[in-house]
C-alpha cells in the first residue's frame, strides 16, 4: 500500500462535512443580514455605498463572517465547540 492514494468510495461519508459547510454558510448569511440592518440603522451603510457597490459590501461581509465566525466564541463559553 505504499504510495497508493486512498479514495473514499462511499458517497454518504461526505454528508457530515457538507452539513457543516451548509450550516456555516447559512449562519454567515444570517449574520450578514443582521450586520447590514445594523449598519443601516447607524447610518454607516449609505456612506459605504458611496465607495463600494452593494454586491461588493455583501460579498466582503460574507467572506469575513465565513472566515472569522469562530473568533466570537470563546473556548470557556461552550465546551462542545472547543
């Protein structure tokens, strides 16, 4: 078996990672919508639209929330997320 690449032949074994990715994406989209509401209430959103397009703002927020979603959860707050 030296030098052989193991292949995953079972389709259902990918379901856990797919469900984790879908949950992360849905949570990031929800956070993005909440942040846009907050920016609109604070009056920041109109200022951001002067420099960036609406799609660019949404995409940037989505990427930031996808990459840094774990920073808001401290290990001592939840033992099962650590």
